[in-house]
């Protein structure tokens, strides 16, 4: 019997605890999510690894075979990798997200996604 998404995660929490109690297996930051190992049985709690949000999104993106659409290679990308590095520096220096968005002609939501690690996770500083 295959568990529902919620059922599998409830079992995982019961057996292995919170992902935040572990380090990310990719970068050693504090994990936030349990990441299902591609190609394995999702009902087995041993088939999950703790990852930070950035590494989890990167792992899922690569596992889906979409590496040709990452960052600048995405036909809809407005930013370059150097732009993203500059945005991160500006954020670290306290520049407001709405100001950065205006400078780079993108939405404030795009800047927020960069700051929280939802997008451009493959770009390292």
C-alpha cells in the first residue's frame, strides 16, 4: 500500500524526527527539509536525506533532468549570475529589496526569492 504524501512525511517525522535536527548532507548548513532520494521507495523513511532549502531545490531540479534551464540558460531569465552575486552583496549591505528590484528591473518577489534561496541556488558567492 502506497502512503499519501502526508502519510509518508508523518511516518518520516515519527521515525527520523525533524530535518532541522540535522545538517544538510550537501553543504553542512542546518537542514530544513527531508529530501526524497530519487528513484527509491517514498514510503521508506530511510530513503530521505536532510537538506537545506537551497540544496533541496537544486537536488530536485537536477534530478528532474532540467539542468539545461538553470540560471542564465533559462530563456526567460532577466538576470545573470554576476547580477545575482551583486544582488546578494547589496542585500548583505542592507539595501532594501524594492530598491534592488528597481535597479535590476525585476519584481521585488524575484529579489526576495534570491535572498531566501528559492532561486539561483546554483550560484555560489
